[in-house]
């Protein structure tokens, strides 16, 4: 097969792979954003499971520690 043809195929594969990784990244960011929003809504309602309460406490402790208070 001609080199130019093969180079075109390789470039096409790389572009598709890059697009796939970009979509995956966007999907993960959207998922994280949804989870964050859901957590905030639950905090507002005050209906947290024990695990979520514990995680929120740990996050708050970490925030305090990183601020150096």
C-alpha cells in the first residue's frame, strides 16, 4: 500500500482516538458535576446517608487543614 495512504489511515485512527478520549473526558466531567450538584441538593435537604455525611465531614476537615486554620 502507498505510504501516503497508510499515513492517512494512521492519522484518521489517531484523530478518532483523540475524539473518543475527549468525549470520555467530557462525560467524566459531566458526571462529576452532576454528583457535586446532587450532593449540594442533598445537603440543602439534609437527607444524607451515613457514608455521605462522613465524606462531607472529611472534606470539611481537609478544607480546614489546607487553609491552615
